[in-house]
C-alpha cells in the first residue's frame, strides 16, 4: 500500500472513530510516531490536516486543538531526552500526559468561552484518549517499521 493511501485511510478511520467515541483523538499517537521516526515533513502536513479536522469538527473557538497538539509535541521532545521512544514506559508516559493535557486544555477553553460542559464528559474524552494512545502508538509504529526496520509510512 502506498504511503498517501495509508494516511488517507488512517485519517478516514480516525474521523469515523471520533464519531463513535466523543473526545477521543486518534491522530495524536500517529503524529508523535511521525516525529519519533523523524518524518517531520509528514508530521507537518498530516498534523496540519488533522488540526483542521479537529478544529472544524469541534464546537470550541479556533485554537483549542493547536494548543493541544503543541503541548503534545513539546512534551514529546522533552520526554525523549529521558526515555527511549521504543520503550513501553515512553508510550505510557505519553498516554498519561495526553489524557491530563487534554483535560486541562479543554476544560480551560470551555471555561474561557463560558460553555456549560459536564466535567464527566471532558473526563471521559480524556480517559478515552489516554487509553487509546498506547494502542494507537504501537499500531502505527508497528505498521511504520515493517520490513526489517525500514520505515514504510
């Protein structure tokens, strides 16, 4: 399968999953895997597309997903100094941060925009992202490192 077709299918499946599990972000693990594999051009273009999808699909003002992804990217580069990105602890640490960061960013933006959203709704979305992150990380990384360690994605 060609690389653009893979990412197109991945994006379509991510949007489909978002419709069933509110608050889940399927794209964040793939973005971090692209950064881990030093596919910065791919991460830039896919990240930009996924930002637009998340911003357009949400009800909050523009910028929430930008803050969310920027925090993940900064944390990735910070934690990479201390943990190997191939280790399970790395994925679990990223998952914990992703869930906590999502809850913080979204609850802050909801308060700033004076929306009424139950904390349970925000918490369930953050927990969904936290639980999905390691699964998504290992799935995308496994697909990306097929064929004897050569990156195909």
